[in-house]
């Protein structure tokens, strides 16, 4: 068995950046003490989810990558012997910012970053005001911004929140060799929505689409979301791990901070892909229409 233990840190955040960092560090330590090999933090864990408003002051939250946060986490990764997946607000240059996830290997080495490709612009999620879509920087080949990372414990792909809804992103990252897709996330319920059925449907849709990525690509999927009330959002937590058939191996609560470690067997990917050989039967000769915005 080629087993890997995945640590998920689901937490609430405050307006104190150092408190958030220290809470994340404590979560990573707890996961490592539970045997975790790879630990994933939620989207933009260092601050409140500031994209609920458009404010120039929020650009002061950004930092370079590599930078202060990755330096701290690299030392922690080396100390604990774990891979750390850390979602940060990146300042690339004045006036140019990204929603970015850095990956630190188990020896503390900075392996690179993935910049969020799909950027939402909806009430409560005004991300286009802050973030430029990702590009192919740091990639050894031009994959239009999608990345995989060869860590000590396996080949991982990282996508971020709104990327979750796009099967194309999951497919490309899986075709690049990812064995596990990680989705750092910040998503929740609108506090003005009082219909419990609508709230349930929204969470179920979020979980279902990601489980479908696991099935279609024969990979494990790990989604790590935040909890707590911020602005007009009740972040719904519900972080989870799904196996290559989409079965839930773990699901977190909707209202509590949780650190959890889930063991997975990477050798089982071969079993699932041989039993249901979707990659074999892809008709790549027929897919050119997908490059159109809409087929009128």
C-alpha cells in the first residue's frame, strides 16, 4: 500500500493576521501529530474573507510569494516533515495581485505556486476587483496556468475555490499527473437566505461537483473550507475527502473548527482507472468545440 495521510485544517478567521497565522500553525502541528504527511489550509487563511467589499485598503493585506508567510511555513514544514498547502493573497507587482496557493515540500523547499484561474464577481464575492487570473509562470511547460507539484508524498494538483465548478480545470490538472486534487476554499451561505432547502442545495451542489471530479478523473479530492460568520456570509465548513469513486471518506461539520487526518491509498488509483477507464475512452478528436464560449 502506498498510503498518504492528509491533514485538513478547517478554521474561523479574525481581523488579526498574526492570530490567524498562529491558529493555522497550531492546526498544522495538530495534524502532524496525528500522522499527517500533507496538510492543506483553507483559502486566504491569513485574514477575513475581504472580497465581500471593494476597498483599496484591502490591497495592504497582500504579500509577495515567496515572502513572509511562506518563509514561516517552510520552516514549519521542515521541522515537522510535512507538505504544506497555503493559500495567500499575492502581490506580484504594484497594481497586479493574485489569489495564490504556495506549496512547501516536507524538507521546507518552496515547490512553487498556483494562481487561481477562475475569478468570481458576485454579491459577497467581488474577487475580480482584487485578483488577476493565473498564468503559466513557474511552469516547466505552458499549461495555461494549471500546475502539479511533485512532493515527497505524491503528485498533487491545487485549484482554488471558484475553480471547483469547472471540470476542465480538474481534467487538465489530472492529465498532468495529479493523484490528489486540493481545493482551498472560502464559501458559505448568504445570511439573508432563510430557506433551508436552498442552503442545503447550495452545499450539496458544491460537494457533488467536486466528487464528480474525483470520479471522472480517478483521483482523490480534498476540499478545505472555512467556518464562522464574516460580513454577510455564514461560511459553511463541510470540508471533505472523496476517493476516486466519489465516496466520502470524511466530512467536517458546518459550524466547528476541526483538524482531521485522513489516510488514503494512492495505489488504489490504478484499480479505479482500470475498472472504469474513462481516460482510455476520451474522444480527444471531438472536443474542439469546448474552446468556444458558447455554441450558437
